[in-house]
C-alpha cells in the first residue's frame, strides 16, 4: 500500500544532542512537509519542499533544518534540541500541480508521526 | 494573512445527540479539509471540500462549505463514543501556499 512512513516512532534524546527524524513516501508526491505538534495544539508547519525547492516558514527556528535527497525521502535535523522541542513531529505529503492546472488539490497525507522526548 | 478559527474548541456531547463544529476563515479560499486525530496518533483525512455548496457525508459525519460566508461546518449525527477525537479544519488560500490549520475541536462523546 502506498503510504507515508516515519522513523523512528519514538525518539529520546539529550538536551543539545543532535537528532535526525526521517520520512519516506511511496506516493510519489512532489511536496513533503514537516510539522511540529505540541500537546493539545494544532500542527505547526516548519517547512516544506516542492520538489527540490525548500520553503522555510518565517518563524521556524534555525535549530531546525531539513534535507530532501530524493522524491521519496525527507529528513528533519534538530541541531541542538531544547526541552521546548519535545513534541510530535509529523511528516506529510501532497501533490502540487503546475500553474497550467486550473485547480490545486492538496490533500495532505500524514505519516504516523515521531514523538520526540528531550531529557 | 489567512486565519482559521474553529469553535467550539472543546465539546462534550452525549451519545445519540447531534452537534455542529464550525470553521471560519478570513480570506478567499475554495479548498477546505477536515481531519481527525486520535490521541497520540497522526491526522486522518476525512473530507475535502472544493467548491461553494459542497456537501460530503461519511457515516455520522457531514461536512459542508459556504465560500461566500467563509464557513465550513462538520455536523455530527447521533454521536457514538467512537467519534471521540480532535477534529481539525485546514484551509488553503487561492495561491499555492500551504494549508493553515484551525486549533482543533476536541470532541468527547459520553454515555
């Protein structure tokens, strides 16, 4: 089945110790997103890739970086995790049509998430 | 800037009752999505609404979109415990920018 896969599902790291979360997809979608979701809050978009074009949200801290080596994979790097970075991290994918398309349909398909705990 | 407001944020309802969750947004949009999230889980897509007057139904849930009023509703009919979850609406503006999520409505269905 086509899907969005995140690894690991749970990650425990130490304060200041770099951590990498991974996302892979078999949907062949050209857009991949990373969201941060804290308890009882809406998902907060960190950044997204449209193909290889990286789009950073204005309020995403520099501590968060991302890589997309190919269509299928996307990584979230947290360079120096703080206690406030403990959250669920959600990867999502969608298709974005080019400008010649009359309508954009952008249902996002979410992975199961990685719950990050910072000690 | 597109803003999305949901209300109520918390909803406790009895089994068998009907209720409606509202999603208002601030700028022109013709695509609106409803997601469900169970505690500790990811988001599951429920409905995609793409045009004014669109109505979609799945089981006890029905979603509608009024683009003129900039309002979507998620109506719950004869609630059952299995519907307990957090429901998010998400809206895209007319440019190809990422979706903006509402704060979510935490629904609890009690016997």
